[in-house]
C-alpha cells in the first residue's frame, strides 16, 4: 500500500486557541507525560493500564518523529496563561494491528490531564488541530478509535464531525472506529 505523505516538517507548527497553545513535544515534557500516562482516569479507556516510563519515553520520541517522517503528529497542550501541561492531541499513523486495518489516513487522538477534564479543552484543541489538518491532509478523511464505553470522548468526536464507521477489536477489547471527512477550505 502506498503511503501518501504530507511534506515533513522539522517540528510541529504552533497553534493558539482561546485558552491553549499547541506546540511541539520537547524532552522536558517527559515528566508531565509520565504523570498523565500513569493516571487511571486517563488510561482506563485507552490502554487499560498505566504506562511504564519506558513506554512513555517511546511515546514521546514517536510523537517527535511523526512530524519529521510524516508531516503531521501530536502537539503538547499548554495552558496559555500558566504554561502548565494539559495533555496532548493530534494525529498519528500508529500502524495498529486491527482487522480491518485502519489504513494510512491520519488517526486523531487526544488525552487531557484529569485535573482539566470536563472543561471543554479536548473539543477546543481538536477543532484547531482539525482546521490545520484539513488544510494539510492529502487523504479525504481522518479516523479515530474509541472504547465504546468512553462516552465523553465519543461526544468530543461527534462535535468534531466524526461518525461511526465500524466496530473492531484492538488489544483484545471492543473498539469503535469513527470517520470524519475533510472539510474543504472556504
């Protein structure tokens, strides 16, 4: 299968929303990432278990590498007023072992630190991330996968324009695959 690529970037472009700044990952994001990826409220519907520091380190390097290799990736979400780490969001090609496979279209994802849950940050940052992706994505759509029980993430996905595409299994657990068509520039 041929991979359609976006022109690789040296690092993620910076994007500001009303309350946040989306920026490239840096090595000093490792400690707040460890804290987030070991939080039960975060991992319950994603991996089902806390990530080790080794897994988090690999995740950090993978996020940095996505921009260099594919021209898209994940951003760190920072609070614009305080500079505090609020999580991460963006797009990836994780080559997930799923049947049917997701294919090469970018997969959207977001994880917000539990202290910031319920304040609309996921929708705010992903609207901005999708505006960027709509302008740069060579594919006609993006995908996201969700735990069918994760109602709040499903609501965010629906607000972003995602619709149920099919059901699958990932890491032995039921998984919902949702699809969003690219919004043409106006």
